[in-house]
C-alpha cells in the first residue's frame, strides 16, 4: 500500500512538472531581503549567553527554508522563486538597495532591521508598487502611528507578547506583579506594553523599579537583584530587558521564591524550537539542517512571510501584483504557520494574526490565547491591538 501511494505521488509530481515545462520557461518571482549591516541585535558576543530575549541569529535562513519548500508548488504553476540579499549601513542605504532591486522587477521585500530603520524605509517607499514584510521589529509604533499600507508584519509586536503573558498570569492567579525595567528605549517600550496589558486584564503592578547594569559603584544597588526584588510582596517578577544581559541573572536570585517572566524565565515568542505540535518538528528539522542552529521567532517570521506570498501567487494563479496584494491582505487567504490556527493579516494594521508560544529555554508551556479569553470575532484578536484600539491610519 505504501509503495503504491509513493508511486502515485511520484506520477502526480512528474505530471505537474511535465506540464509546467511544456508551458515554457518558468517565470521568476524574486524576493528582496534587506538587512542592516553590523546589526547589534546579532552580536555574537552577546549571543553566547543564549538569553531568551535575544534572537538566535539573523533570520535569512528562515526565508531560505521557505524558498526551498516552495520550489515544487512553483514548478507546478510555471513559477520559480528566488531570493536576493542586500545590506546597508542605515535606512538610506537600505532604500538605495531596495531601489536597485525594484528596478529589476522585485516587488516583495523582507526587512530585518530595528524598528526605527523599518519606519524610515517604510516612509521612504510609501505609495510605490511594493510590499515590505517586517520580520524582526516588535515595536508597537510600527503598527500604530508609524504604520504604512504596504508594511506587513509577521513578527508579533510587544503588545501581543505582553498580552499573552498577562493572560497566562491571570490564568495562574499570579495577579501581583513586580516590574523591573531597564534604561534603554526598547526596555521602556516593553515595560509600557506590559503596563497596558496588566491594566486591561486586571493585574496589579505592586511596584516598578528601574535597573542599571554597569560598573559604576554609585549605581551598584540598581543592579542588585536582591535589593530590587525586596519590598512589597508579589506573585511574579516581570523583567523588561530588551538586551537580556540583566534578565539572565534574575531567576533563582530573587529575595522571595517567585517565578520570573518577560525577558527570562518564561517568555512569549512567535516560535520556539521545542514546539512539537501541528507538524512543527518537521519544520524545526529542516531549519536545523539549513542553519545549523535552532529556529527562533524572527526565523519563523521570515519563513512565514515568504510562505504567505507564495500562497497568494499560487491561489491567484500568479495574477498581477495588485490582485496578489488584495488576496494577501484579505480574509480568504489561509497561511499554515504550524501553530494550529489559520493565519491571516489584520486589515487595520497589517499585523499577522497568530498564536503566541509561552516558553522556557527548552519547553513550550502554553499557547496563547489562553482558554477562556474570548473575542467577539476572532480570539486571536485578544492579543495586541484590536480594531477599536488601533491608531493606524496608513
């Protein structure tokens, strides 16, 4: 029976390939991949610590895996997909690289850069015939005041992550939270997002303390976990640390035996290599072979961005660009992200609806939305900005 099934599948594949070849040379659809040269987020010296809040590596490998997976379906409709990688020192340089690729016919671009750079590139390319897919910047502002009609997001934003953790804390009845916040702008953005999530879901922030990690003896107490976690009693510690270097020292060093969430301990991510349901192990295995490391959230975001475009190309029969865009941003599209839900983009801020995985270093503990958190139209919209919360006016 298995031999017969294999022969049948081989015959079907051969037939599709024959008809595609008979139709003539395949049309090439190229993706542009824009990344910041010397991006500090991928500093190998900090990657050594393997903190949960830092990426495991540049997500280009995720796009490569998606391209390989799409080869057969492309051949079946007479289309081949290619990936062009371009680097720039800043937003202006990235726009120049984008211009070159756009002149060569590239219309779909993945951008891997910090939020400020993404915002500048998106603003500079507004009104042009192209799509940008943000695969690594979680900044809420990119989905709010800085949103653009052609800027799509496959990486979750801070509010989606903090909403997921807040739901988990409510479900566990860990309602009293100590918030530790770092000095960086990104730390403050994460802290603010969690405060909003806590307010909406009824968590109480019993105290908010700033931490500083440095060698200045005058600020030594601001980096002392024991001193920072003393004071009012709490059920859990939330650490807003975009760098992760301070957060890695917090678990097991608190004055009281309390769980740690946020940047360490328990984190909310788009993807985790230990996720074992809905076909995820096969994707993890393919990525491991391609990149020689585990798959992280940005890797998954780059992978799913390519898969979304391929799905639009296939389902529209490789229709003109405007029809592909309409399908990609509509409610008919179904993107399989191996997370158990049908994924598609919100029409008000172009954020990909998706479950969030709540995980430790080596295990996925829960998937949000948590059971019991409901929405009038789509439970995935309990994470992040609902239509009524949106300030996006592209």
